[in-house]
C-alpha cells in the first residue's frame, strides 16, 4: 500500500470531527490466559488489568498461532503466520520492507509518534532503533536486575521509560507506545528461574497453589517420545518436580505478573495526570502461554491450551464497556486491530482480521471457526508441531516423529486434554477432516498467503 492510502483513513476521521486515539500496547512474556483475576483466577493479584477488563472488552478465547516469543512477536507486529513472515528462530530480523508494513511502521507513516520499550524479541542485530521515534528496547532476554539486586527491577525501569515517553507527548500528534515486558518469563541462567521484585514476591509469601490435575507421570507418558525427552521436560524438573519447587515457581510467576499490573496502574495514573486518559486505548495480551507443570511440561511450544491461550483485554475511547467475547481470536489479529482503531489502512499482506467490530460493540455474522497452529523452531530440543483448533476439537501433529504422532481432543468433554482420540474408530471421520484441513491451510498459506476458504 502507498503512503497516501495509509493516510487516507486518518484524514477521514478528522473530517468526521474525531481525533485519532493514542494507543498503548502492553505485552506480557509467557503470560497464560488464566493468570489474571478477570479470567477467574482468585489467587493472583491484578487489580489494574482487572479494572481495564471491567471497563472495556475481554476476549476469553484468544490464542497465538505459534507459541514461542520470537515468532509470536513477529506475528503480532506483522499480522502474519510464521510461514509468511519467516521469523522462526532468533537469528532473523525484519527487513526494512517487512517493518514498513508492521503496525508500528504503518502508524509512523500515518503520522503517529511511535515508541518501543522492553524486550523486542527478534534478536538478530542491529536493534531497529531508527524505526521508532523513541527506543527503550533491548535484544535478547534481558535481566530482571540489570544494576544488581535488590534493584531496581526491570519492570519498574520500563515503567519509568513509559512515563518519560508519555511526558514528551504532543497534543497535536497521536502516539503508539509498545511496551513488551520481560515478565513473567524466567531468568534462564539463574537457578531461581523467576525473579520478581521483592514487594511483589512478599504478596505471595503464604500462598498455596493446587497441583494441576495433569502433572502426574501418566500424563507425560501419553506424549510422543520426542516431547518426553525435550527441553520442556528438562525444565519441568528444574521448576516443578518437587512440591517445594512447584509452590515457589508458581508464586514467583504470579508475582512477576503482579509487577506488570503495578506498572499498568502507574501508566494509568500518569495518563490521568497528563490529561491523556480519555483519548488513549490500552491493549494488554501475552506472546504465548506457559505450562505450570501441566502434562509434565514446562515452557510453551506445544499445542496444549496452557501453551497457546493468552489473555486479551482492551479499554479506551470508542470501545464497549464490560463486554466479554467468546469468539476465537488470534495474535495475528492484533496488528490489523490497532490499525483499524487508529483509522489507518491495513496492508494487504496482513493475514489476521481486525477485532474492531467486536471492540465497538458489534457481533460479526461471520467469524473463524477454525485456525492453524504451527511451530517450526527446531534446534534439536523442541519437536515441531502443527495442528487445527476449532471451538470444540483440537488436532495436533508432530510431523518429525517417526512414525508421525497425532492427537485428537474433544475439548467439550475433555477440557484438560487427557484422552487422545486419534486411534478411536468412532472419531476417524473427525480425525481425517482435521488432518485434511491442516493440509489445506499449509497449501493456502504457501500458495497465496491467505487462509483457506
């Protein structure tokens, strides 16, 4: 699309007497869908994000098309499946042409002041500093205590950067600020793994968390041998293999999310102080989910709900209040949604669908009834996976397992994915249909870059 096409929609907003909204996009790292109070979790303390949910729109069935940070973040930026954008490992970066059709690139071309703070996720140097008006980002995983313990904590440092960006906002120019937290990701090289700020850790000092139903040894034995011997199983031993480890890991994972929530509260207060709250849309989501021991696993990567399902909450001017959406939405929908809310044109290359109608109180007559999952990152310790998710059924294939390993789950009757029906004769027709749909998605994405009919 041309610059003129990108700018046409904002001009129409001005003709209609509406100013373009500011946008703050907030991204948690490894934040699973049920780790928020507004998602029904009574053990976690997230009052600020919960308040956004009550005042805005909450998507109860939001997913990622690939559950690993680098690829999911590329999909969030670009609105594309991994097969299209090609960012499947940490040695790749967007080309200038690719960045131009990401949501920050399009919004900057449309006159928005753009900023990025935190973990960029696409780690091939150099960092894209010149592609943003304000850069507070970093490549790699970063450190929770970059100046040493006891602090300051990285989440608080990033919050200070957000305040700096907001303080330099100009009334005449809308902004889009992307804040990508490291939290609640582990600190991989630290034996403690999860490193929250002391004040957040203290909130969970006496907490006790129930052990997941599927953490027993029988659950891991049902999975392919490549998964049983994968990094996900090794990390399970480090984080969840004893009762004490499990309790400490969950408590500190929750505490890191509470730290994000404190950051959101500070940002909301700063918006109010600067008179920006009434014209600013806030969107919060996660880049992928996270196993807390379920299925005998840690990390993400595979196609269980704990890995692929994440929160999505949006609140701001022009959006519905107190609305919850059951429809299946995806990380590839984020970019076209942000562009729609800004009144900017959506590049043809984006494969997701704008959620603006849902956010604005409408209920689209036609909406996806299936979507394609793909995970191609393979360095020898994460087996690739692909599959199809429908409202009721989930089909997963491990294409490099020999023989090929398949899973079929009836989520309506088996919410914890305990009973693999792939070998059940009575479900052969469903298995074959979803197997064929996987092939149709691959063919369509590779042939014309569009989801199949």
